[in-house]
C-alpha cells in the first residue's frame, strides 16, 4: 500500500553511540634513498646530482585507530629512529665543471621523524570486512649527514689530491616533507584469527622545505657559501601499506607488514644571498625520496564503549 503523508517521519542526524579502538607499537626495518638534481639558473643543463643511497632504516612508532558505530574513523601514527650506513655520491657535470667529478662519502648521524593523521568513513561494512575512504596529512623530516670525501672519477681538484678523512663532516641535508593524503583503507578477516589490512594513499600535494649545508665551503671567501642554502619544492607522491595480523586473544594481536613511501618535488635552491661576494640566482632543483621495508607490530583492541557514559 502507498504510504500516506502522515506516515512519513523525519530522521535528523543521530550522534554516535559507541566507539572501538586499537593502539599499538611497531618496529620498522627498511631501506631509504633520497637525492636531488640541480640545474643551472635557466634550467638548461644539469649542474650537480647528489644521491643519498642505501640507507638502513631502524625506527619505532606508535599507532592508534578509533572507529565510531556510525562508520566514521580516525587513525594516525608517529615515529622516528635512525638511518644507519649508506653512501652519498656527489656528481658535478661539465660545462659547470671540468672534468666530470664524482665523490663518495659515508653517511652518519642521520635520522627520520614522521607522523600521519587521517579521518574517514567506512563506505562498506560487514561482520568480517570494511572498506573506507579517508583524507589526512603526512609529515616526514629526513636529516642525512655525510662524512669524508673520496674522488671516484677523474677530477683531481675535488677530493682528489687530498681526500677528506671519514671523521670530517662534509654535507648535511635537512629536509621536511609535508603532504595531503587521500586514499582507501580496508580490512578482511581471512579466518577467525587472521586479518589482512591494507592502506593506499595518493599524495596529490607535497611540499618540501630543506637546507643544504656544504660544511667545507661555508666561509667568507668569494664563491663559497655564507651558510646553509635553503631549498623548496612542490610535487606529488604515494604511500602503500599492508598488514597480516594474528589475533592471540580478543584484545591482543600481533602482525607483520610492509610499506612503500614515495615523494618527489620540483622547486628552487635559493643561492641568492647565500654566496659570498656574488649576486647569485636561484636554480631549479628536483628532489625525490623513497622509503620502504617491513615491520613487526603488536596492538591492543578495546571497546565497544559508549561515547557518552550514563555514569
């Protein structure tokens, strides 16, 4: 029978009644690579390439997730640790310098710090699966510091005749990456105890702010740097993550996962005002960073608890 007008009722917004949560710790072991291409002021030819390669990541992080019974959720993580080992290859190209130069340095006293926060809604929900969309923010600070300098090409004038010993700090790059995250988050129970979770984020807007300190060239001598050179840029990236977890008890789970983070930007190295005795110009610079690896985690689940207690 068709409904009469008097049978229609209005349902306004209903506040959430309950929530559940997960909190935990992870240890991440992985590899990292970052580097830049520096061009002449017109952008016509490549001047220099610095590649920080084969960094080993040792990091600990905390994470949390809160789900409302209405389908909305909030999740995030924060972590940091150290970069171990790794090398810097610093290349300089003709016609900016002749002959071609390539130097090798070892990396030490380097570290990452990072955090993410996302808010989203579970579009599909069932007793043993969920699929949601989210938007959020990612922060990553990478500091890489190079020691020593040895010429591995044919230029005798740069660390050729007299190599710099490995106890001397030669270059420090301090980069802060910030990004907008838009993605999908899902989980499915494979068995009564095994669960697979995935998180895929597109980073449509990435911002870079950094400084490059060539310590052996910071002086008042004409042509040297008056201090660390600021760099910036905008670009894009993506982040992928998957976790296979095992429910030990109703509250306690352990798991193993993997992740891959990529970001890249195009911007400027601001030499203006930072070259002693010269009116330098800004120069185009392209940056990229990749961090990937595996992690172990343990987590505790709690709830459901009422959002507003009656006590």
